[in-house]
């Protein structure tokens, strides 16, 4: 029986194993584990890859977003607008920075809907977080047109490493960006890691201070910071993988195009669409299907590691529930959350495995349309 995991990182590791092993041996010999030359080398290389002036390595993607916000001047009394169809970390970063979270709906491509931003803005709005979801970027130019001067654009670029928007790499579209190098990302470490990307010298200097207990030198503490530093071992992994990232992203695009061709005659499955101006890097290949939970269960039973990204919009999570945002407040995101299904996609996925996924998905959706309509959202929210 064919088995297809949601993610298989072994193929990637084989291609960087020798370089990573040599780097690890050198770090262990030098005993230089935190920051240091390997981190600086990766920061410089990733900045050049993105087309930014600065990359500052930090402990994880959530820290990266928080520090990007704080270094940009976002704090107590401010409001930050985020789309509701994102990972909880986007909202967590805003709260940890001391600001209030304001939610906005997405469009049919799962990206923040600029048209809906107007109703979310107030005199307290300090920033909008443009979440680049599933591998393509939000429409930052239109977002800027809507919000006007004085409101920052901060990118959540964790799922779009290498993606382009109108020729520009993700991470260079706003005042600053936070990204994650969680192992499953397009550019993944061997543990938690993240980075802030910016072309602002002022923001970069403050992030470097904030990540290191509020100072740039040992025992210098100019403000209350945090301990969020990229370690040398993760930097070695990331440097090795970075040289292959564009090729690996091209493989993701090839696999996505093949999925779309194979599913073209399955009307029950709605494939993803690349928004105008975007070069998608398919961190996830997300389709829409009727009777999703039953289809997901059928795929898992067949040995396919399909997933959900994300099953519950953030405003309906208990941690962020508010009477201001009852169920039904964001109809597009809530509808899509009932239909989305992520299929396996990663460098090293074979055509045989992909054919098996499509075959089993065909079988799973066929009975879903016999006597079954698309279920209405039934998400409940804590009062």
C-alpha cells in the first residue's frame, strides 16, 4: 500500500547532509554556539536573497513578528489589523507587543482583502500585518493605497520564502517582515528559528538590541528586551538550504501545476489560484472540497497525510474570542475554513505518490456530492 506523508524532510536533508555535518563539526570544535560568524554569514546571504538591507536572526517566527512590531514603534494603545485566517502566532505577536488586535476578512484567494480594510481603521491603527499565506503574498500595493500614510505594513512572511510580488521578494514589501524557519517551511531549520527582514537601519538596530536583552553589547541593557537569538547550528542548516531554495521552490511549483492538471476533470475539487502579480511558491497546496471532514478522514484512512491550514479562524479561537467578533463576522474566512484541505507538497514528492493522492481524492469526493450539500459553518464561540 502506498503511503504519502504530509511532509517528508528526509529528501532535503540528504542534499545538505555533508555540508551540515562539516559545519556542525566546526562549531563544536570552536564552541561558538550563539550568534557569531555563522549567524552573520546567513543573515548576510538571506538579506541578499531577499533584496533587503538587513536580516536579523531570532529564536522563532513568533518572536520575529513581535520584534518587528516593537522595533517599528508599535505598542500599548495601538491597534494592528490582521486577517482572521492565519496561524494564532500572528495575533499572539500583536498582543505580546502590547497592542490590540483588530480582525479583517480574507478574499477568495485566502489573502487579506484590502477592500474590507476601510471599516477596520481608526485613529489608533498603527499597522496592518500582511500575511503571505500558503506561498503567495498579500496585495501590499493595494493595502497601502487603502490605509494611506502613517500606517505601517508589517509582513508575516513565514509561508512565502522566495515568493515574489510584482517582481519583489516577500519580506521587502513592508517596513519590516517576520519569518519563521520552522522545519516544515520552504526554508526550514532543524528546530525553531526565525528572522526579521527590513531595509530600515533604525528598525534593524533596534531588533538587534531587543533580541539580545535590550543591548548591543554584553551587560548593556538600554531597554527591556528578550532572549531571542539565532544559534550557529541552525544558521549552518539554513545557509546550506538557502543555496537550493529557488530550485526547491521551482519543484513545488511544478508539483502544484501537475496537481492542478490532474484534478482538472474533478469539478468537486476547487484548486488554488495564483493572484495577479504573484509568483507562488506553494508552501501548501490548498484545495476546496465539499463535506471536507469526511473527505479528510477518507484520505487519512488511505495513508495520505492531508492537513488543515487552518480549521478555525483566529477570532473563533478561545484565546482571542470577543463579543465584538461573534461567529458570522467574517463570512469568507469562515466559509473557506469549512472547505479547505491541504494536499502533500514538498521537494522529493514523487509523481507516483502524487498520482496516488489524486486517485484517492477522486474516490473520496465522489460520494460527497451524492445527497450532500456544502455544510454551513457550525463554529461556536465562547461568550
